């Protein structure tokens, strides 16, 4: 069997060094293939690497990455019409029709490493044209894998990625790993659900810890655990952070967990605090119980408030994320969201972009099960957006979202602080609600805000 030249491409992974390239690289290199890694968020497309490749595989873990990937795919196909094109990751199977129309021959979702290895072995054994070799691997595989330690050789160094800024103003180099994949919950808007459908898979403890060791050796002093929900397997999670802290007591980390799990496993929160957790990200999405039921989030407004209070009492920083603009959002509801964030003293904890996010309804979304039940008029699927367009029944809400997005982008580029941007968001929301009033309402005063330096944060905020 001959050995292939393989090019693995990432377009965007939240300012992180791409685990989605490093993990399959280990599998493919173990088979003797020559594997090149290209992160287009930090590097230019290398025409020579593209022309030399037998297999070009794009990692598509999220919406933004997929839109960027679609643009790059066309150029890759033109540069090398003889290469076999593959797309893998969460957004690959749900966009299979579009991707196949662009010449992608193989689509892999779920546990993709074994599928990529199988594909490479078939291509290496094939004779003649491999660009159009039919797919035999399942589009979605949830078979349990024996993971290998990710091989990051060839990726840009960690110093080129997002950093952690600490309360004293110092920064730390950030690594990234995963202790599990998938999720045992089925939130309607979540892109994980069409692929994993309520299941999750564990990455072996020894593999995770060795990946951490190698990144610490490369300079990492903070680790982001990219698990969709760190407490899907709470015992596994605790074992890993306790082992991390024993071996590297000066290395901090951050995790993501559902509001529901933070309450259910509240006895584990002190463990996070004691082992160096810098902050916990949680997808709150809304403070409107009706919207939370639409999204099937599994928590209520009261649960979020309870978690915020628990975390403050423990000295753990909570970083809530939101999807504030939905077909069911009202101007009053948006004002209530801002008021709740202010009252809970979370203004500095929330990246301003989170207050502009508009609900995405991609192909395969569980939201398609309910939109017709609640009067949501969807347009035809738009390939350029990779989503079904929708409009809020109150056009003032959509106009506010557009104005907020413009404001946040402008002010973020200027380096304006989160508190100042929040104040502008607050005023824009108040004016939108008062637009039909005979007299302009005076925005209520904001409560005192904590100084920015008191909140640890990553220099590239979470986006989708």
C-alpha cells in the first residue's frame, strides 16, 4: 500500500490551535502518510501544498468555519482537480448536499478519526482516479474509538493563538484539548444534536493528560477544555482536572457546562475552584422561560440566577453565553435580559458579541420541528447563509439587532471596554422601546460595574 500526501485544513476554531487537525493527524501519521496541517485562521492557503495533496480534508466544526470552508473549497478544487475532497466535523453531514455539489466526495460526522483513516487506506490502495472514489464510510459514526494522543507537529505555535488575560493584567499562553465529545442532551438549537442525538463519547484519561503535558511543554499555562458539556461525564471530568492540578498546580483551565448540570452537580463546583478553574462558560441563551422551553434548554430563568449566585459565593467566574435574538424575542424581553445581567453583576463577564447573536436555524436543526407550530415564517434554505432565514414579527427587534451588531463590531475594533459597550447597548435598547412614545424615555441608570481587570477572559471571545 502506498502512502498518501494528506492536507488537513481548518478555517476557524475560536482562536484555538485546532484539535480537529491534530487528532486525525496522529491517526494518519501512524499509518505512514505524509500529513500537512493548515489553519486558515492563522495562515494563508498554500497553493503548493494543495497541488501536491492526494487527499484534502476540511474540518467543519461550526457555522462560521463552514461558511469559510465553502469559500476555500472552490479554490482547492480549481487548484487540484485530482485530489479527493473530504469534509468532516459537526457541520459536514448536515450540509452534505451542498458540499457534495461542490465536489466533496466523502462526508464524515461524529467520531471522524477512524473514518479518515479508513478513507486514506482505501485511497492508498486504489488505482487510477481517486477524486471520485465512492464513499463507503458512514456519514455519521458514533462507534467508540481508542483515541490517540493528538499530533500537533506542523501547526502554528501556541503563541499565535488566543491568550488568557488575568485580573492583574498579565497573560497566559492557552492550550486546548477535549475530554469528551457529543452531549447527552437534545437542545433544539444545538448543532451537536443532529449528529450525536443525545449521545456522547469519552476521550481516554491518559490520552487527555498526555495531550496536556505536551502543550504545557510547548508553553501553555492555561487549558481550555472544549467539551460541549464538561459534566456529561462528571466522574471522568473530575479525575482529569484533579490529575492536571496535581501535575501542574500553576496551570489554570476553563470548562463549559450546562446550567442544568451546574445545579445537578453543585457539589463538584468547589473541586473546580480548588483545582485552578479560571472560569466556567454556560449557554444560558435567554432569561425568558417561554423561549427556554422553545429551545428545550432544560433550565429556567430562576435556575440561571441560582447558578450565578452559587458561583459568586464560591469565587468562580461564570461566563454566560446567549442567543438573545429569536423569532420570539420582544423589545421588553431584550431589556429584561440586559437588566438581569446588570443586576447579577455579570456585565464584565459577557463578551458584548453575545448580546447581538441571532438564532441560526441550520439544515437538520430540531427547531424545524416546532417553527410551524409557533407562527415562525421561514424562508427557503440559503446556501450562502447555511441557514433558513426568518424575521421577527416586530421589525423593531430585527432593526435593533442590526444596530447592536454594528455598534459592537465598531467599538470592539476601537478597543472599547465591555462596560462602556454594554452602556451603549443599554441605551440603544431603551431608545428602540421608546421609539413609538410621544416623549423619549430616559434610560434607567446602570448599576455600578466591576473594573475590567477583575474578570479573567480569553482574548478571542467565543463565537459560533
